[in-house]
C-alpha cells in the first residue's frame, strides 16, 4: 500500500506496479530484438547476390528475428489479457459488494410513523394506514405492496374522501 512518508518524500511504488512495468518492458524488448535481427537479415541478404550466401542470413537472422517478434508480441498480448482478467475480477467483487449492500439496505425495517388517528385508536391499526398518492387502495405499514413506494399516512377521512379500498394482501382495518 502506498503511504506518504514524513518529510514530503514521494512513496516508493508497490512491487506489483514494478512487476507490471517489467513485464511490459520484457515483451517490448524481445520484440525489438527480433526486429533488429530481421533488419540485420535484410542488410545481409541485400548485400549478397548469390542465393547460397543469402541462406545463412535468412536462417539465423530472419527466422530467429521473426520468432522473437512473435514471442514478444505474445508476451504483450498475454499481459493485456492478464490485466483485463484482473480488472474483471475486481469488477465482479465490486458488483458483489454492491449487491450485498442493496440486500442489507432492503432488509432494514422502515421507521415507525404513527398518525393522529393511530394514537386515537390506541395503535390498533399496525402503525397506521398508508396509501400511495395516486393509488386506489390503502395498506398497513408492513404491507409488501408499498415497501418500495412513496406511501403516505392516511386517516379514515382521507380514505373515504379518496374512495380507497382495503388491500387484499394485508387486509387493513380502519379503527372505529
């Protein structure tokens, strides 16, 4: 973990960063070495007119250089695939943590809100009656039909004025 030491000095890079840089440099170094061998092969072959004398340049510099270019490229691609896989693993962990937080937040019960009608009824209607502003039914506080909706407390006068009907799931009772 990078920390700022006293005295304002810059922190040393973590070994993971250094290893990543060395892996990338390794791939480029091998590919460039292969390119140099290919260039040497080209210079040697172009200087000779006899195909018999060109063959050693082609075999030593050409095939070796080509092999090193492919090897360096493969190492660079493998490093990129490895980095993408590590990034994907981190993304998967973050999604899992987010899912855990959402599930935990959804399972926390809402704070109890009592209305004047609830207090007058002696708390007989399970923490109050609630309705969604544009809804046609009224519910108990614990009804799962309004768990994630912006339900507001209603009293018997509001229920009658809006013509609300009781929910068939939680079957709320209006206190008399």
